[in-house]
């Protein structure tokens, strides 16, 4: 069986010059926003491997691949068969180094500034908890999940499938917060969230800050979350407060949110204007390119999957996860001959809503030989996973069923 767990080349792109570059270099452990970033390297374990960073030391080390101090992936064979991804197995992706752990010691005291509304306000998490409560089960997925299979090897973490999980977030509906602040002020078209990471001095904040704008329509299902999987939101996953935009790629779910604004224009931050844009290979992103917003339909096999280990002939249960992306999942098909023929898989486990993934299974009797096993998901909008990836400069949104397929040897 083949696996494509590749190492992150962590290439540095020197896009800032002169005193600004020197200022950033002088900041211990500094990291840059996507596209101009070098993630801090992970520390080394006693056995010589990469250690989990301190802020995520509670993760299940045996189930995780540590790419860097800010990028941690779940191993494909460790997804399990439950709909919900345990918190200690959920991937970690930070565009900047996380703030101090001090901010989660008293989460109710964290303050959120709200603007672009009739009554601008500063509200603590304790205040937000009085305004409403909801929960959503949803897929959280890094935009670069599947990047490892792009042949031009775009810079950034070489994720395979493990930069994704399905979790339950709880918090207050954003629309309730905006209503409490008197509604939008004027012709606002975007919901803009700013993260609370500490930025180095001496640089233009727009080149580093994590600030993302999404269409205002996304506010309908968005929540300001302080809880994940029944526990207070950890620092590793954006605690004490995180913007959650179901159906959108992970970067839009801004961690440590400090400012929520309804805006007429998209954020001027680099991470919005150029970094997360769908551009042709070799072409830098610009505001004219599509933004990385809605999540595409996708699926992949999670078992059997033990790299380089054949399985015994006979009855085999092929399992995996299927996600509809921005729309609900309709179904998943499985092929054992590289896409020549397909069979419908069966969903199992609870249906947890439009934004959650479904676990699927197909039982087959397999004779000795080699099989190319692929999965193909379709959502209720009629979108089906394509065979080929859509090439793009930064290696975003890879939902190719061919890339996600595996070779299985049966003996």
C-alpha cells in the first residue's frame, strides 16, 4: 500500500526587504502569514522525532504527524470510525504563532470589539454568553489539505488528508450579536474577523495580521464559539473565542478573534488580498483571483490503511469519510479498479447536519492481488468529486479522487 506522508520543505520567501525583514528576524520564533511564512521548526523528542509544541502537548502524539510547531496533521489510519474527531486528534494549523496561554486562563474576560454596526460595542465572552447559544457539527479543514499531491510542490505544509476533522462548536450566533448591536450600519457586504495574535513591531500589520472577510450571507450560520466537543476552546484551536463559519475553509474560521466588523470592502490584509487566492501555477494571487471561501465536496478512505502492510484475502470493510463541503453530502461511491467501475457505499453513524461529514462503509470479498481503491462523493447541489485536481499556485482545495485513492495489496 502506498502512502504520501511527505515532509514540509518550509521554504522561506523573502518578500519583505530592508529594515522590515530585519525587524521580523529579530523576533524570536516569529512566523509570517501564509505565502510569506516560515513556520517555527518543531523541537526534537528523545527518540529523534518531532515533538508536539507545548501549547498542543495534550494531543495524541502517536496519532499525529508534526510538520512544524504550527502545523500538526492526523495520520490517515487514525481517523477512527466515529463521526466526531476527538479533540486530541484534530489537526492544528496556525498562520502565526499562537498568543500566550494566559489568554485562556480566564476565557470569560476575553474582549471582542464589534464595529460596522449601528451600536459599536466591546463585549466580553461573558457578555456574549448572555446573548444566545447554539451549536454546529461541521468539518474543519485546512485550505491546503491534499497539497502534497501537487506535482509543482507548492510551498507550505505538505498535508495529505489529515488537516481535517469533524467537530462540534458551541457559542452564540453571530446574527444574534449583530442584532443586539442594532444591526449593520449601511451597505455592508462582508463579515470581517481579526485574530488576536501578537504582531512584531516595525512592520506593516497588513502583511502579517490574520484578518479574513467572507460574504455577509455567511453570517446566517456563523457563530462565535467558546467551546469545542463539549470542552472550553483550547489555545491550539483558537480559544478563548473563535469565529466559526460552517462550510468555509479553515482559514476563514479566525482564531483568537478580537475584532468583528461588518465592512463594505474585503480586508486589506495580505492574507485576504493575495495569500489565499486561487491562481494559476506560477502566478501570484491578487484580488482578481477567487478567494478561498467555500469548501468543495470531498472524500477519502481511512481504512484499511497501514502503509506497506498487505491485508488478508476475504471479507474487507472499506471505510472512510465523505463531506459535501458547502452543501450536504448526498452519497459516496467506491471503486476498487481505479475508477473503471463504482459501487455505492453505505452511510453509517448519525447524520449530524449539512456541514458535518458522514462515515461510510462498503463490505467486499477481495481475492489476492493489488487494488486501486478510490472514493467519489456527491453533494446535494449535484457537485461530484473530479478525477483530477484543479492545478493552482498554492495547492489549495484538492478534492481529486485520484489523488486521494490508495493502492491496496491483498494476500
